[in-house]
């Protein structure tokens, strides 16, 4: 049998029989014919099929280097899309389009641009091709997903319904409809479309994976586990499914199964940031901080972390990753985490770090600059506004090492005894006295602060509540209740106040988004602050304000609130309560006030 016939025979067996055995046979042939690029290409395709992605990448990259193999380039960027490496995928796509204009590659480019939040560019490509053929389902689908991203859910639904009118069994449209209805919190319709899609193809890996994720968010954990296991039966070596299973077991506090699945995933994808983040959260909840911080830096490789950091490539060139800190390593720049809440949380470690590392600059959100200078007076000159160093190439050249604020935990919070359990931010005395004057007209026995929404976060909706959910608090007659909710909530407050005897009070002139000194003064004036997980919750904890924090569902809770008890080592003034317990126990605050 000649070589071509041998290869074709093995490929046929791969499709119909023992895949791994067929792969080993082709490997043997390739070892004897390493200059044969046809064998190398087929070997890479099989490796990709078996989720041996690192091996496949090596072979694809070789073929691209020696012969600019377009098929290898297309397979490589498709692999990157599956792994959510969208920047890398876009780079390969651009290289293909320099060689040849291919409509399907442009379709994938539009999809990748959508994933990178470059919505207008994505839509422009889709509109160009849809003018030629307004029934091109691929471009219609990407347009629909762009509308979904823009929260134009009803318009997105029209697009997906249009696709189904052209092709009633289009799995992508059914899946997208399910996602859109779920985002609108129309659970029944979402489930209906997922199940319709699965009726068409019970072995669709991405559908099984998506419906499992849907059931996880609905807290139907048994169903979610079942569908993830079905996905593994279709694609048994998929690291992402093992990681998703780990997250569910973590949700239900089965940490043994969670770690087993996480490490299975990590064996398959050793440098995956999301898998490492899952492992870190498991260890951190168990207060195994040394192991937790060991994997925590995985977050730095996540797509959403990279997207929100304009200088990440520049910063990563000087990223400090040593397991110990050394003051002799030169100058250090501490850069903030993505959100203000996380920035406040990890600033609880700043004093420890500044005591040890003298040649340091800390960039911070402009709104926090005065708070930090006041709270750490001996180090006030160390704090600068965000961008002072990172956006100035000349100043950045003088920096030897970069550390993200969240990475300081590995050096200073190695065990539970390392947590200081005290307030570390200080209010401005003048501001505080002015706030006391403003509050002096309110004469009821207790002063309660209230915040009920989170914004600009993938879990924002799952963390947030509505004002009407707090009727039990407003029924307490001897309390004045003050608004501490930033964002566009004016209409909600006005509507609520019209129908309630006990009103939510706004402090006139207080900017609840930008004026952190004013917010701090109001918080310090309260008897108790009731909040969901948002940046104001962190500010209250850092100030030592007595706080009740309503935790979201497990899948949307972060490591600092996700504790086995009702306290967190990060802030000793914060009391944690699960959302379901908050709804069940209408008298919780009455009891809390009178303790």
C-alpha cells in the first residue's frame, strides 16, 4: 500500500473507529516521513480533534512558516476562537486576508471583532456582505450577536427569528435565542429554545455546554452536571468542560470533586488563566491562602482582564513573578486591579508592602487618591493618579518591576493570621463635620445606608436587587434610610418614594459616583450600611462601617465574600448574608441594629 493510501486508510479509521489508535498509527508514519507536509497537516487535524492543541499548534505553525499553508492558518485561528484567544485569532485572520480575500474568513473576522467588543467594525463587515446577500445566515448571526452585546435584545431576537424562518433547524440561531431570552430573564423561553436545539442535535458539544451553563445560572446544579457530563461523552478531552464541572462542584461546596476536575483541566491546558482562577478560588475559600495565591495570577491571562487594561503588554514585560519580595530588585510600580472595589480591597495590603519596599510608586483611581494620601500619611508621596507612570514612556522606563495590587496577597496574606481585621481608610475631618451638619435634621433613632445595584460587571444583574426588595427595612419606623446607590437610579427612587411612607433620602450635592470623600463621610455617619456586592461595600468595609452584605448566588460571588461563615477576613465590620436568607428572614436588620 502506497503512502497516500495508508494515510487515507488511517483517516477513515479515525472517523469510524478507535481515534487514539489511529492517531498513534499516523504518528508512526510521520516519524519516518517528517518532511511530508501532507502527513504533518493531517496529524495536526487529528491532534486538534483530540484536543491535543499544543501539539497541533506546533505543526500548524511549522506549516505556516515553511509554506504559508492557508488551511493550517484557518484551523489555527479556529482553535484560538474556541479557546477565546481572540487577539491571536484576529492576527492570523489578518495574515490570511493579506494573502487572499476569503468570504468565510471575513465572516470569522466579524465574529472575532464582536468578541473583542469592536462592535462597529464587526457590523460594518456584516453589512457589506449582507448587501450582496441579505440571507447569508452567518453574517446575520454575527449582526444578531452584536445587537445582543449592545443590549438591544428585541432587535437581536428579530434577527435570530429571521434566520429560523430561512432555516428552521439552524442550531446557532436557536442557541442565540436561548441566550437572549435568558439575558432578558425569560427563563421558560430560554429553556424552550435550548431544548429545541438539542432535539435537532443531541450530540452538539457547544449546545450541551451552553445548556449546562444555563442550568448552572438557574441553580439547577444536578441538570447542569448531567449536561456537562454529556458534553464530555461527545468531547472527552475538553479542558473547559472539566473546568465548568469544577465550578459547579465548587458552587455546591463539594471541594474534593471541584479540585479533581480543575486539575484534570489544568493537565490538558497548563497555562489557562480561567482554570487557575477556579483552583485559586477553591483554595481561598478553604483559607488555604498559600495555594490560593499560587494560582491567583491566572486572572492576568483572562481575556476580560486583558481587554480592560490598555497597557497590559507593556506592563507584562516588567511583571514581577518571584515567590519572594526583594527590596534590592530595583524600583516597583503597583498597578490597580480592574474595579474600584477590588482596588480598595487589596489596598489593605499597601502598608505592609510600603514598609518593606521603599522604592515604590502606587497608581490609583483618581477618586481614591486623597483617601490613600490621608490614610497612609507617612507614604503619601508614593501614591499617584492612574496613568501617571503607565502612560508616560519616559517615566515607565525608570520602573524595574510591576505588580498588580491583587498579587500582593501571595506575599502578605499567606494564612488567616496575616489578616489585620481593622479599618485602614480614614475620612476627612472637615468633610465629616459638614456631613454631620447635613444629617442633623434627621431625628430618628437609627441611620441606615442602602445600596442595591452593581454596574459594569458580567455578574452585575445577578448581584443586584430592586428597591422593593427592601420593604422590610423601610417598615422599621425608627430609622432614617439614606441613598448610597451610584448610577442612574433617580426614576426608581422617585417611583418607590411615591408609594412608601418611609422615604429613601438623598443627600443633596453628594456625587455618589465620584466623591469618595463625601461617600466615606456619609458611611461613617451610619449605624449600619446594607448593600449588595459593589464598590461602596468595599469602601464601607475599609472604613470599619458596620455593614450587612447580601451575597449573590454562588456563581456570581467573588473570593472575598465567598466564605464558609458569615464573616470575611478582609473586613471585620462586614456581616455576610445569602440572598435567599435575606428574602426569608425579614427581621434580620431589626436584630442586627439592636445587638
